[in-house]
């Protein structure tokens, strides 16, 4: 596939997890070998098409601040593929833990599939929980659906609540819609809330604010796919380096800010 067609495919893709989008975009951008101006336009269009995909902002920022973006693109594709966060979360979970999740958490889900001794309580968000449960069942992970009216009961019997970051900075976290509810309920009954921040989710605050602004601008108030999750509701952050209770330090961005990514591209 020609690199331009590959980029169009990435731009049009819907329903793919963020890590898969990063791999496809990295391969396409690495093959494109665009001049600096062309790379800026390509990166802007990618994040404009997928404004709520934090890892795509991470990829584009890394490329726009690199000396050799074409070579780096292939390395970043491997880096997102080899994200150690699922292994770190799986290792940190207590034996035979009961875990409360919401929707279809890609990174946290991969961690749960590595563990055969957990019970997953699946709260729904955007009708994704049923597909997530089917995936868990294929890995012989015990799971059950949790209706909205039973969230308080589910949180009270959970050992851990896993909330996956869409994009995060020390002062602001965006997570799948419904995450605020389950995190607040969990903290009301003193259950720990682990914010799962895989590779590409820890971003400069300028990017997190831009993602929030674009998502709100493009959606009706009741159709938003992300929550503004109060940082104080997270008791721990789980990332590639492991589990940390120093939330502020663990959410520091792992990518520089490329201001040109914040400007609109010409069409």
C-alpha cells in the first residue's frame, strides 16, 4: 500500500484500539519520508481525525521533535507493540483479586488476560462491555456484567478498580466515559483506584487540554466518549515502570510538546 493511502486508511479507521492506530500510523509515516513541512501537515491531520487517541498525539509529538523522524517511526511502532504496562499491572494485582472495570480497557484488559485467577466485574460504557467480556471468556477469565444500579455494590466487593487513561498529565486526566462514576464510588468505600497509563498516554498538559476541547467541540454533551477524571480519585498509577502511589510523578509527560501540532492544518 502506498504511504499516502496508508495514512488515509489510518485517518478513516474507526473502532481500532489506540495502540493499533499508532502502529499503523508509525509505519505509514516512516514509509512516507516526508519533508519537515509535509510531516507536520500529516501529523496534524492524524490527530484531527482521531482527537481522543492520546497515543497518536504521543507518536506525532515524538516524530516532530526528532532529528531523524523517518527512522524513529519504526522504533516507535515497536515501542508501542512492546508496552510493558500489561505485564506490570498483571504482576501487581493481588492473588485471586476481584477487579472492577468499565467499557473495554485495552491495556488493562491485556493485563487481566494474563491472569487466570482474577474475577472481573464489567461495568458498561458505550455498549462495549459485552464484547470485552467475550474476549475475557476466550481467555478463561471469570467475569460478569454489572448494571449501573449495582455499581456501588460492585465497588464495595472489588479489591481494585482499574481505570484506563485516554490522556493524562499531573493536573488533568481524561478517561473513558463512566470512569468518573466508578472511581468516585470506589473511593467512597475506600477501594483503591489504579489509573492505567500505558505508553503514549502521559502527555503535556497542552495536549490533554486540546484533546478535551476537540472532543467536546465535536460531540453533543450527552454523547461524549471521555470523562474529565479528577486526579485526586486515583490512588495509584500503573505504567510500564510498574505501580506507583506517587500519582503526580507517575503522570509526568514522557514526550516533549511540539506546539505546531496544536495548530489546525490547511485542507
